[in-house]
C-alpha cells in the first residue's frame, strides 16, 4: 500500500534522487574496480569486471526506475508531454480542432443538463417508476385526459388488485390569510392513500393520520418546503394554524425540498374526505388520480386490470359510465411527456453535430499525421513498436479532445443563462438544470470517446506508413486525400440533415407566430381571484362582486375594457359538455362543445371579433331569458351554413332549459396556435344558477374562481395591476389576486417548446454546416497540395488556369453532391422523428429540401474558391525543379 | 564466477538486506553487497545491481530509510538504516523463514 503511494507520487518526477542514483552506482563500481585492481587486474579489465558484477550499469538504473514509479503511467505521462509539444507545434490545426470540439461538447453538455433534469433525475417519489397517473377517457369523442369522478375513483381503488395504493387529488386555488398578506395558493386535497402512493414522508412533522380523512376531521395541512422557507422563514410551524378560504387548518408537516405532487405549483396539501355520497357520484368529473402499482406487477398488467374494471363499471352503471374508459400513464410521462419528442430530436441533432466535429478533426489529424510520417518513421526505426506509435497518436487525440471539452464546458456554462431563457419560468424540474458533477463526468466521457473516435483512424493510417515509404515517398497523401474527401462527404450529409431539420422547425415557428389566435393579446393583462365558498356561497353575492369590481375597473384611467372568464385561452384549462339544438332531445350521441363562463366585457377586453348578433350585456341576468354565444366552429358543426342567431341551444342536464343564441364570435386558439380551434360556447356567468342541474357544484366553483382580463388603451397593461388590486381590496380586504400575466407573455410561452427547438436546431445546424465547409476547404487545400506536381505538369503542358481551377472545384463538388444526396435521403428517412414537432409544413417539404441542397452545394463551391485559386498560381518552374 | 554458486531465492534478498543492516548498522549499497557475499562465503551469486531496486522497495515500504553520508574513503555515499518498522519486519520474516526452512528440511530428510 505505502509502496504504491510512494511509487505513484514519484510518477513524472525526475528529481535529485535520480541524479544521486547515478552517483551511488558510480561509487559502487569504483569500489568494486578498486577491489579487482587490488587482486591484480589491469584498471580497464577491473572496471569491466566490476560492471559485470553489478549486472550492467544501464540495466541497474532501469530496474531502479521501474521500482521508483509505475511504468505504464510514467509512459503515459511521457506520451502526454510529447503530445502537448506536438500540439503546440501546429497551433492553427490544434486551435481549430479544439474550437470545433468545444462547440460540439458545449452543445452536448448543455443538452445533457436538460436531459438529466427532465428524463434521468429520479422523480421525487419512492420507486417512482411504479407510479401511474389515471384519467378518464370519453370514448365517443376520443377525449383522454378528462378528470375523474369520485365514484369511479373509489370503485377503482376498492377493486384493483394490482394497485398497492391510490390517491385522488382535488386541486384548489384558495386564499391563504391570517399570517401576513393574503395570497392565493394552490392546494392539493388528497384522499386516503396519499402517503402510501407517494412513499415520501414529510421532512418535518408527520403525514395525515387515517382518521383525518373522515369528514369534519380534515382541518390539518402539510406544506411545501418552498412555502415553509418563503412565508415562514423556516421557523418551526408544527401545530401552527393557517387559514385557507376562511377555514382554520393546523400544520402537521413540511414536505422535503423538491417534492411536488401532482404539480409543481401545489404548496399545501390537506386531506380530502370521500363520503358515501361521493361513492355514488359518477358524473362530477373533477379529481386527478395517481396510483402505485404493486411490486412484481408490470405497468401493462395493472393497466389491463384497470381497463377491465372500467368495462365492469360500463356494464354496472350504463347511465353514467357507458361512454367512459380510462387512461394509464407512467408518472414521468405525465409530468414531462410533452417535452420528450423535442428532447429526442435534440439529442439526435447534437449527436450528429458531435459526429461532424469528430469527422472534421479526424480529417485534420489525418493530413497532419501524413505530414509527420517522417517523424513517425524515425521513431519506428528507433524501435518504437507500432502499438506504441498508435498509442502516442491516440494520446494526442484524447488530449486534444480534453482541451476541446474543457473549453466546451466553459462555453456551455457561459451559454447557460441564454439556454435557461428558452424555458418558461414555470418549467417543471425537480432537479435544477445545471452543470454539476454528473454533467462534468458526462463531458469527460464525451471527450475521451471523441478522442478515441477521431484519433483511431488517422493513427492507424499513419502508423501503417512503412519506414521505407515514408523516407522516400512524397505523394503518399493520395490515399489520405481520398479518405478525407469521404469524411467531408459524411460531414456534409449530416450537416444537410441538421440544416433541413432547422429549416423545417423555423418554418413551423413562423407558421405558429402568424396564426391568428382569435384574440388580440396586446395590452391585455390577466389575473385570477378565488372567492371562498364560506362567504360567497350565494350566487347573488358572487354576481355582485364581479359586477361591482368590473364596473370599478372600467372606470380606472387607461382601461379600455374589463371582463372575466373561467378558462382563459392558453391557460390549459377547459370544460366540455354535450349540447343539443333547435328542440332536439338530448341523446347519448349528442355532440360536445367546450364552454366558457364569461362576464359582460370579456369578449371586448380580449377583442374577440363578433361575427354576427351581439355580445353579452349587464342585462343578461338570471331573471332575463337565457342567452348563449357560439364560435364559428360550433356554428359550422351545429348549423352548417345557416345563421344561428335566434336559434335555440341546450347544455344538457335534466331541466332541459333552452337558451337563445344571440351571437357568433371568431374561433379562438384556446390550446395555443398549434392546436386547431374546437367548438366553443359562451355562457353569461350571471345566468348559471338557472341552467345548472348536474354538476352544479362544479359550475359554482368555477364561477367563484374566474380569471379577470383587463385591456388598456395603450402601453404596458401591467401598470393597471395596482389599481385592480386596490379595487379588489376595497371590495373584500381579505381577497388577493394572483397569477398576474400579460396575454403577450402567455402567447410567447405557449410557443416556447417550438421556439426552443427551432433555435437549438438552428444553432446545431449552423455549427455543423460551418464545420463541414471548413472540412471542404481543408480537404480541397490538402488535395491541391498533394497534387501539386501533377497540376504543375498540366500547367507546364499548357492547361489554362481556369481549367485547373475547375478541376479542383469539380473534385470537391463531386464529394459534396454525394454528401448532399445522402443527407437528403437521410433527412427523408428520419422525417418521422421530427414530424411530431412540425406544424404547417411536412418533413418531406420539397422547397425546403431543394433550397437547402442548392444552398449547401453553392456554399461548397464557395469554400473551394481559395484552394482553386491557389492551384492556378502554382509555378511549374519551381515546383518541378524542387525534388521535394 | 563459477556455476556452482546458488542463486538467491526469490524474495529472500529483502530478508538478507534487512539482516545485514541489522548487524552492520547504517551502511551503503556497496558495503551491503560485500557483506552478503562475504558471509555467504562467496557461495551465493548476487547480481549486485539488483540490490538497488530492492533497497528502494524497502525504503518505499518504510522498512529502511536513507540519507547521504561520507564513506570510509571520504566519498559521498547513500547510507541505508533500519527503521523500527524494518526491525519488526525482520523479526517477522526471520521467524517465518525458520519455520518454512525447518519444514522443508524435514520433508527433504524424510524423503532422502
């Protein structure tokens, strides 16, 4: 042990001790020689005998050195020292190779940090791979992702054998008051089974006791670590009372940092008691459900069992369940599934970029290796084995890769803020996206494999050059030039793939930004309120609140219009209901439309164009005739070409009350520009109590938590927020507003994934193309140099300079065109991978393919211009006279 | 140098060096080599060069330490000395050697 420490410590250290060894050996030999002389030998013979007795001075010295350090490491260090000298000797090649690697490694590492946080980092649950998210699916509409009814949830929970634990979540926006400023918080009311499902105990305190899921005993709360540190400063909170929507809750625990369930926004968890009445409720869709699959059961088997249970429920409760199935999604997919197709494409793209960079560096090293063939031949002649030479060259490559990777990590670190800016503020990760030890390890791995990848080929080619050939030949570069042309063709092919991808994504982004969202986001700010049921139980109270508030807002300076809606476009929220028109009875086959509960002023504030009829007014109240507005898609779907104004529509429920359609408005891209508009109907919030029957509670809750939109005449809409806040406080001092967002920021955020994908691929494509063109330039330059004598002969025999230039360009173009052709073919076959990301353009878009191909060919021709000119300036006289 | 001399058994050089240093006290490489050959009555063939890696090894293991000094004829030379750890090691190896050689001798006598 100690011996090895000493030996490793001595690696690479040529110290005093080595010099002293020589003296020690000399002393030994001298003494021996004296002794032999004393026995009568002649001085020379005595010395020879002494060295023999020692076993050779050099041999002794070598054996001692072997013992002093660890030889393989010592040799490696020698190789490395030598490599550094060699790399310093050709700074241009070294710098350009390192720079290309740096860019490629920066891209790879930056992407790794994202992939690591999103796809690799464990979810904040025990054995998170056993967790699945359950939704109901409305079969006639093929609408998955519908929230769950308490009745169905309880049936699944009691029947599924393959599920170890299951919990239902009711997501609420509530007002947290009584300690500090009133704030709106996202509360997750979780049913019995929460603790066993997530498998993570609170950091501080305890989880909910079983009896706390009984109705009336649920006034306990567990808070998130973030809320604990921001609102309570990390002070002891166990047993502290908080007030949610005017009801007191006792804090019993704090979850660990990074814990999120079921979304990152939830800051407080409370028990959700499910009662006998809930057991019979199979129509009120409002819960989320998460289940833990029993150990030893596959997710697929659990899903199959749950589908069977859904089928049983369809048979047992045809009235409510005939059209309902469920969906089972692994937790990670449910959390980040929307980003995986983009990440997959980006991983592929950055891998291609890395290969292009490696191929390019391989090309550089290949030609430099040939320039060094004499040096290598000398080394071989001096007894260096072929393996030793290959190892020497590989060491150079790996060191080069290491330098490039170090620069790349630095570049990635510098680029990190811009990369972070591509993500929306609320982008969910339970592990920060950062260059950490894992990312560094990854970058090191990339560097070593790159070094091996681009180093092997040139090393083998260079080491194969025989001593005799190297000592005499001058044109051993012919084969290498061909190899390099091949490498360049590969680079061009891969660059073409990336550039085509970037062009397709850029067109997608352009398409999405020019799509008419159906409303004008400029100058509009939105914010949410949530009126607690304790004080706003009566419908009239809620109406008075909104009516008074909106009237006050409209009187604020610079406010153009103000209104409110239960599901703002781009918020991701929606609600659907079946409808029927013109007196037809409601059936199971009735079509379904999305509905928006709005106040007067909403359409005006959003500037949603009115196509026919009128907007809602303050007259459309509960004691006036019921009215509705439909969008153009619903008009087309229900009335075809007829004008629906004056027609009648009903929204289901047993009362079957009919509303008169008073207006038609333009389609709104509710789910962002990429999703086509859906049929939508608008209801006045003030008339809800007269039409609600089934699911009345859900509708009432929606009405209590509307999103207010305020549109200003000019300038930044955020300036009115303080006025809005004051107006709300005036009406109800304990009522906060939250989620203040401008509609333009929501618009921009809805495009973030497309924008990030387009930007990243553009950067990768541009880098790959630049590398490939550098490769073209380098290969052409080298080809001209290698064919110098041949070109000189041609010139001497009277070839026109133009012909010589064409020869060079044609040679380069042949490779480039082959590369482009392969690239286009590759892009077409990879089209399926990106088609999920494309909107308004297809992967096989001919103008894109032709345009990119033409541009790359022209750029290739341009890149050969300097070498071609150099070829025409060869002076036959000097070239042919000089033997070398 | 005659062919009748026995080669030093693998692994026993360390023991011989430790013992020599134990007897002589601090000594330089040449002195150690001469002492081993004298004591063995010139019956052992010692490739004297192998002494130096062995001394370095013993030093790396912490059994001997070395410092520069002056030889009898006033030349600079490196003197090696046993450390307390080296002395313990010598006792250990000596008793091992006695045990092993005793066993081997017994076996050889039995089969003779």
